[in-house]
C-alpha cells in the first residue's frame, strides 16, 4: 500500500512530487529532529522539511520551486560541519544530497575522478588505492564526511601542509544556482587558467552561492615511500619550536600534527590508545613521503631537530600497522574528547608557525581566566589550531563560558596576523568574529558578491557575514536555550 503524506501543507506536497513520493521527504517533527543542527550543537533549529533528490535535475526542480515561492532552502551533506553552516536558522527546506553518492568516473591517465556530492571522502581513496592512487584531502572526519561538504567548507586535513586543501584538488564543478539554473565550471586541469577563478570562489563559499551536484577532483599517485615519527616533549614550547625548526631546515613533511597533554588524555581514554606517556606535555606526529631515495635522510634531520629541542623520546613507526594506529589515535581526537568531557566546543584559528608558542600560552591563559580546560589538537605544520574548550552544558553558565573562551582563542589568532578559520568555515559560529579580520568595507564587498549569485538571499541565508540584526537574534536564542548564568552574555565586538 503506497505511503500517504500526513500533511495539508501545499509546499510539502509539491516537494514530495518533485522527489517522486513520500519516501524521499521528511516533514514530521519527530523525523526532523536529526536535522536541527550539524556538528555545531550549541544552536538548534528545526527545518520545514528535508528532501532527498537523487540527481541534479531533481535538485534544480526543488530550487526552482523554493525560489518561486520564496521558501528558504539549503544543502546538507553528512552533517559533520563544525560551524553551523547546515543549521536551518530560517526554517529552511533542507536539500539532503546523501543519495547522490555515485563515483561517476575515474580517469587514471589524466589523474582525475568525478563524484557526486554525497560520495564519502575516504571511499574515494579506498576505491582507487589498489590501482596505486589516492585522494589527498583528508579531514579527520574523512570516514564519514562527503566531498560535497568538503567543497562547501574548503576542508583541509592532516596532509594539507604538503598537498594543499580541497580547493587545490578541484578541477570542475556542476552547480545548481539559487534560481535553479544548472552550470558547469571547469579549469580543464590548466594551472592558472585565464579568467575569473570561479572554482576558487565557489569552493569554500559554505553553500551560499550555489549547490554543487558533481565534482571533478584531482587524484594522486601513491608515494614510493613514507615514514612516520612520533616525538614526545616535556614542554609545549619545545614542541612548538621544533615545528618551526623542521620547516626552517628545508623539510616539508606531508603532515606535522601536535597534541597537548589534555588532548593526549582524551585520545588515550578513547578507542585507539597507543600508550602515550601520561605525564607528557606535548607530542608531534610527523610524516614524510615521496621518492624512496632521501626519505631516510629527512627522518635523520627531523630526529636531530627534535633532539635539539629537548625531546624526551622519539620513535619511527616500524610497520604500516603501527603507523595506522598512530593516525587512528590522532584522527579520532575530536570525538575522543567525549571520553573526558560531557561537551566540547572546537575552534579553528590559523596563525604563523613562528607564533605557536605565544598563541598557545595565550590559550592557556584563556583557560585559566574562564575556568575551563582547553585541549589543543592541531595541524601544527601550517599553523591551523584547534583549541577544544571542554565544558558541561548542564552546569549553569558553562555554555556561555565556553563561547567566551572560543572567541578569545580566535582573537588571539587574529592579533598575531592569523585568521579565524582554516578549514571549518564561519557558518553561524564565527560571524561576529569576522570583524577580527575584515573591516566593514571588506565585508560589504563580499556580501555584494553573494548578492550576484544569491540575490533573493534564500539559499543558506544568515551565514558567514555579520549583521547587527542577526547578532541580536543569536543573543536572544542563547538566553532562551542556554542555562541561566550569573555572568554577562558573551559580548560581540
């Protein structure tokens, strides 16, 4: 017996028709609860509906309908984003792209692949690894995040130090514009192609300029060799200086990651413990790859640098199993904080490498000032910091304290010439902090670009750029949804 819609809403009925029936739409409150937030769980808002198109034409039809009836809408992938970019703050129709998950084409000769937006990041590498190829961008959530979401946020990952972030691996996009028009943009693999860099503009636009429905990505040949080093330090400052020293020595590791004592406590309490010393202050996880000749020499140089910075212990992975264990330990770092704290807020600042000791010390001061522990897990090689503020939302005032600490950490990054995000995006989380790095004229110039693509501002409205009205609304939401606090609500600059 066919399913019937349990609603009189004419828009729900029409959207169901577009996606071929009730099995491809959610609209009941109990079904929508799973879509009220993404990985940024401090704010929650219910969508009007969630639709599941299976191809580009259905996405375009949904968009055309929403645009013609002034219905706000947004695209969503796996929901792993950490800045609130997929939260339906305007009661949007969510266009879920998870059913568009095909690996459309692989061209090994030209080292490219075409995927749909719902294709999971790690699945691409797994699909081509036996033929000696891989996809380089590797965010920690790569086992579940989608490549469409990676494009929206310009996701990075541990190996972006050497290989770059998502934008460095995008060769073409098929995009549904906010009016429902379908366009294709391609560089044809030509470096510095003439004309405007529309691929660069759309990659990292956080779903505010269009909805990506196909992606052509660059794939790479597996390196001949790789070696991984684990170094333990008794002082965070020694580990920080070692990071700059390694790069200064002319070595460009594939990855150079750092974790401090609190972060180590978390990963050792979670799923993939490797036996890190409990009293260690910091560790570096360093990986080099490339042509086999010369790898051993790079490892020797790295070991010498670490020794000069008072390393307590340094070891080289003896086999692929040990290396994989170390990386599993690192890549589950964010989720591992759940083993030592009921809640956490992860931030995403960027700084010059030389400022690591200074900024880490400032983050420690912020921790003391707000009375909350802050763990640090980050891509040290390219200065992309991830302070994780640990808190308990059940305790009065702690949510506000966590938000205040997060803003202070981002301010510390901006103050040394850095930025407020390296790979997680701005979303709704960091809108007001955009003022730390852009003045009003620069913000207006960027919103003017958005208006060219999205003139009715129906697609993912209220994201990225600060506005006085939206700031007031968010403050009201925090008062309504957060526990009462004796402290003043976080003041936005």
